[in-house]
């Protein structure tokens, strides 16, 4: 019986390995960090921390006042993102960046 289960598992894995997906060229992380991109991951990280910090000051539960000390005043777009996120959420409502979406096609010039 153990032999039959092994054969079934191998056949199932073989069939799954031959399947394809709609998103063939999907890449979760870029090949390298590029600092001249308008909205890069460091900017988004700063934006999210700035927004959460503004929500914390408005008394939102489970929100922390955050500012990454490693990236603060670094040669990245972190501070710009933090300031933008803090300003966007100052009224106590979380606002997600309109560019925060995952797409199957990388934006031109990102990597």
C-alpha cells in the first residue's frame, strides 16, 4: 500500500509541475534596488510607517509611532515617503498609496 501512495504522489507532483499560470513573468522582488524610481519599495515602506505614525497620534488602536532609524536621513526616498504618508493620514483615516498594487508586468525602468 505504501508503494501505491508513493506512485500517486509522484504522478500528482509531475502533473502539477507541467502546469502553467496566467502570471508567467511575475516577480515579487526586484533584481536590485534602484534609487531613481519615483515610487520604490523604500518609499512605500516610509509611506506606510508615516501613515501608521499619524494614525497613532490620532489614537487609533494597534498603531505605533514608527520611523526606521536606519533609513532616517539616509540617501534613499524613505523620508519623502514617511512625510507623504504622515501627511496623507493626519486626519485619522488610513490612505493607501494608489501605486500600491502588484502587477504581473514590471513598470518600465524599475530594474
